[in-house]
């Protein structure tokens, strides 16, 4: 006697269960947790922190380049750079070919500060990745980024 397969209906995932929603929540949680540490220990908000990290790896940068490299809203970059300038952590210099732009770079004091907070950042990443290898995490993140980029190209 042949068994009839019961019709299997998949219950749709609630919108709060979508990967994009969960990733946004995760990013917000990581950002808020970073604020608790980096503002308290180093006096840096998240935009300032991301700006300094981007500048450490790629400097000098214009405000627009810094915005893209640090994934920071352009208005926030301007505010962050102003704050970092006031504290002597970055410097601003004239762009050699475009008078409308300035180049931003870390000062020696700013570079020293990045060296001070680097071990803290690595320790926090180790805690975040507990139970997951960095390689596996990056593989998933890279694949999601590739797929998200494709969504931008073909909405």
C-alpha cells in the first residue's frame, strides 16, 4: 500500500527572522558594546574609532574616501574629523591637486592611540567569535557581502 506524503507547508519566516534584520540587530549590538568600551577607555565614539582604523590602514584620505573606507555617513565623518582634529589625533592638509578637498591623516599621537586600542579590539573579536573560527566567520561574511553586492546590481 503506497503511503501518501502529507502536504508539507513551510511556515514563512517572520520578517524579524530574516537574515538582513538579524544582521542589522547584530551590528547594532556590536556597535553599542564597542561604545561601552572604546568611549570609556579611549574617549572615542564609534564613528571616530572607525575613522581612526580606516586612516591607520589607508592614509591620507579625503572626507569622501574616509566615509567610504570607514562605512560612516559623510556628515558623521565631518563631525568625527573635527573632534579628532581638536584632540590632535588627526591632521588636515591641502590636497595637492584639488583645492576643494583636504587630506586627513593620523598624527603620531593618533597612531599611538590606535596601537593602544588594537589589543583591546582583537580581544573583543576573539570573544565575539567564541565557538567559531575567524576563517569560517569571514567566509560567511564574504559570501553574504558578495550576494548583497549582487542585490545592489540587480535589485
